[in-house]
C-alpha cells in the first residue's frame, strides 16, 4: 500500500497566502509611515535650524551694525575675512561735522547729590541718544555717526557706495542734520531747565574711511577734510555753525543763508575764510 498523502484544500492555501500578503503589506505600510514621519520631522527640524541660523545671522548683523556702518558690517560678515584683513575706502566728497556742547564741562560736577557726577553723565547720554534717534529718520540715511569724543559728536556723509555726488544731497542732509540737533538741544534746555550751548563745524572734501583693530574694531575717517572740520568746530562760536569756503560754494547756490565771518587762524592751515551757516533756504526760493 502507498503512503498516505496530506492534501490541503486550495481555499486554505489561498487564505494563508492572503494572510501572509496582508501581513507583509502591513509591515511595509508601517515602515513607509515611519519613514514618512522621520522625513517630516527631519524637514521640520531642518527648517527650524535654518530659521534659527537666519535669525542668528540677522541678530549678529544688528550687533555688528551698532559698532560699524551697515555696509561695512555686511562686508565683514559676507567675506568672513581673517582678523588681519583691513577694510578701507576713500571718497572724493565726504561731508564732515563736529558738534560740541561747549559748556558741558561747567555743568559737570561731582557731588553726593548727583551721585558723584553720574546724573550729569546720564543727561549727556540722553542728549547723545536723542541725536542718534534723529539719525534714524529716512532723510538722514546717508549720514554715519562716527563717534563721540567726550561732549563732541562727530558724523559724516558721503561714505556709502550708494552716495550720489551729482546733486550733493548728502551735504544737504548733513547740513539739515546740524540744524536738527540744534533744535533738539534747545528742546532739551527747555525741559531740563539748562542752558547748554553747541558749537558746530563743517567741511567737505576727500577723506579715507577704514576699520582699525580686530578684537574691538573701530570705524573712523581720516584726512585733511576731517582735520579742517574739527578746526571749524574748535575755532567756532557757541550756537553757530561755522563752515568752510567749499561748504559755502555748495550751500549758497541752494538758497542757504550764510554770513562771511572773515579770516580765521586755523592751526596747521594759517588764515582761512570761514562762514556762519545762518538759516535754511526760504520757502519761496
């Protein structure tokens, strides 16, 4: 007799195959879903990291822009230069302004009542902060604050690559800024019951701008134009804006009111003809 054989009905074979196939599909679906979730989480994480990097870069740019002019800050952040690399640029028509609060040294006194002079410095800081805030106005975007030296405020225009020298609008902008900080100081006097006086000197001409230092970089400008502008301040008169002949040649045809002061002895330059900038152009001009 032959050995008995086991015959599995075909329907059961089909059922088993379907169960195995369903199980395989289930496992595959789970893997696809798991992979999709991981891809989604990775994309979300990558997006968040990219946004954080962009936010950090914007924050770093803002910090650096508080130390250096925006176009200079972008130069360093874009190139990633080495510490020993130097930034400099020259301009054939830089307008420079020095503004000094001439009687602040008389106001400053160290007493127990004013916290050993701290309150005096606090008021000076508020004045300088007001000047900085005025610079935020769109019409003064071409002006760069260079630095403050004690109670002297230094600013310049014509230093950015976008400056157009054809219409001398950057000279006009710095001139208008000089009038604006005069008005702001008068407002401070009214509200603080003080009598601060400001002496302003301005000049225009070629200058070199650059960044000095690696650990604590300092943006500054140099040249004869800067030196003469400083002399226009130091040889000036309180509550007046003293300008050079070059400034006169630009502003007078535009309708600004100027008065000739005459010959002034300027250190290192001898006798120079200077002018007092009296007022803005009249509305009818």
